[in-house]
């Protein structure tokens, strides 16, 4: 087992260690205080979508256990908390009336963090689109981008004075390809036209939200969280290498190119551009707004090979087998090298601002035995990936912080509650929280570091 003290010593003093969650996965209280349904509430109610037909009605009951959970974060000794804000609590119909009671909850959350000395990293959208917006087509409709901008402005007007950081979106890849092309996540669409429309409108929503954030709260650093694929070709054949380039354009470039270069990728556009919605004058400039930071969520690599038959649509690749035999309980290959690969690749391709690892973690479903959870493989996963982060910092990549996914076990989307990612175990019958072995280890790591020194204010005279 890697000693947390010596691992901690490899990070700079101002490096941020945090934990992450998302509203729909932990809050519950789905009908409380004016919240209305999101697309995930509807998706959970449809048979065959979510394992066991689990839903977010109660989840970790975090909405009602806010103080207890913030105490837990404090006990873990981390410096920062990454959480998401539920759009359907703030603007329950997506457009129209603002629900003050929803804002009050996040007021208490932010104040509760401040009172405990925990930095607040808010994400405005972690997949819980107000269901009412589906009446206009959800993300496939341009009007949803406009609605998102107003929601972003509303949140920042209320909370902006106390946020340490804000992200517009969590994982556009999941919102677009997983939800509108592969049909695995809400709204469960399997349609390239829908996905391409959602793609441009989501990118636009990001840019419009950046504008709104900057006008309401110019001092809050704004970023975007991407689960960039660490694309690794199966072989070094020219066909597989070309396939990996196409996969990059499709899985990463469709988001990174407009945001960081102000254009859609060349081959992607040649193949799919005619099926995209109208890109209005000025859209790409809005999307291309300079960001203060970006977030990487990394779990596992994406291994690809050329599909010589070129079936269906771009990018004409097929999945290649894992290289490592080690897999987590959700079946994802454990390969820490994928983390350095994707960071090095993206900084080579784009002019990127500083980075936070906004999610990294592992699914292991160990239960409580005699009051403890021995999840040694999760601990090893964290140690190995954090060691890669330390190596990258050593090579001067500007990585400013790391958030473990997740603070506690929670609703794992289409997998329901059966897949556990927490540093803290949740017994869903009693809502009892038990810090796992990995959580105790992470707490030691986070507290082992010297607290950052506060620089004296420099006077202008
Ligand atoms: C990411 C999501 C997060 C969680 C982890 C396991 O894709 O952002 O909500 O489900 O995967």
C-alpha cells in the first residue's frame, strides 16, 4: 500500500485535493420545495432503462442530511467540494418562474462549506435537464441553450459571491453520444441527427453560460468538465492509427475543437456536417470564449481499431480489447497510463488553460463487515492514478487539483445503486455512512500536506 504521506509530498503546496458528487446522484427529495421532474426522473420511470428501475427519489437523502454530509467532507480533511446544482430546483420548468426555495438549498450548501473552510466548486449542469424542456426537443433545440444561459445567470447572481469556481457542463460526451446516439442515458435517444443537433446547441449553451457567468460574477474562475477519451490504437498499423485520429475527432474534437479553437474538426465536419443544425454567425466565437480552467474526468482508456468495413457513420472504428487484465466491478479496464496519455495528447493538440482532474475513481462493491469496508483495490487505484498526476506535474503540466469520484456511494445512472464509487459507504436502507479504507487513506493524504500559506496582500502604494 502506498504511504499517503510520501505520495502527498510529491504534490505542490497549493495543489487542491477534493471530493466530487452530483445533484441527481445524491440529493433525493425529488419533489421537495418546488423541484419538478428532470429527464432522469422520467428515464428512471421507464422500464428497462435503469437497473432494477432504481430512481433518484431518495438517493443518499443528501438534501435532508446536508450538514451531516458537509461534516463528513470536513472529516476527510479535503480542501474542496465539487457538487452540482440541480436546474429543476432553480427553474423547475426550465424556463419561466424561478424557485427561490431551490436557491435557498444551495445557499445553505455554499455557506455550510464556507463555515467549514471548504472551497466550493460548482457545476451548473450534471445531466438533470428540466423535463418540461423536452417539449421543445431538449438539447436538440436551440432554445434550450438560451434557457441554460438564463439559469446560469440566475445561479451566479445568487451564489457567485461565494463560489471558488464554476463549471458550465459535466461531460458533454455523455450528454451527446451516450444520451442521444447510444441511448444508454436520458433521454435515451439513438439518432445521429438528434445527437448532432444536441451537440451544437450544447456547445452553444456552454459559451452562452460563460458569458452569463462573467457578467454576473467576473471574479469566479470558469471552466468546462470533459471526459476526454484517452484514445489508444490497438496496433501501430497505419489503419489503426488513422482510426484513432477519427476517434479523437468524434469523441474529443467535437467538443474540444469548437471550445478551444472555434471550429469543428475537419473530417468530422466533412462526414457529418451536412446533418448538423444551422451554425449561426457568431456561434463559434461564443463557444470559443477563453476559459480559466478545464476539468478532466478520467476512469479508463478507449482502445480502438479500424473497422475496414466502414459501417454506418463516422468514425468507423471498433472497440479493441483491454491490455490490462485488471478491471473494476463495473468492468472498466484499470490503466493509469491512459491518464498521462490523454493529458499529454490534449496539451499537444490544443492551447489549454490549467487543468483540474475533476473526477477519477473506481467502482468496487465491497460491503460493510464488522463496521468497516476493506476496499483495498480502490485505494490502489487512487494511489496509482495520483502517482501519474504527480509525474505529470513533475513534467510541468499545469494540473491544479484532483477530485475523487465520489464522496459517497450514490445513484450510478443506468446502473442504479448496484455500482459503488464512494470513499464512504452508504447503506441505502438506513442512510448510514461508513468511511471506507480508501476514504481513511485519502483523508491521510489530503491532511498530510502543508496547508497553503496565505500570501500577505500587497499594497498598491
Ligand atoms: C462519470 C459521471 C459521474 C459518475 C462517474 C462514475 O461519467 O460524471 O456522474 O457517474 O462517471
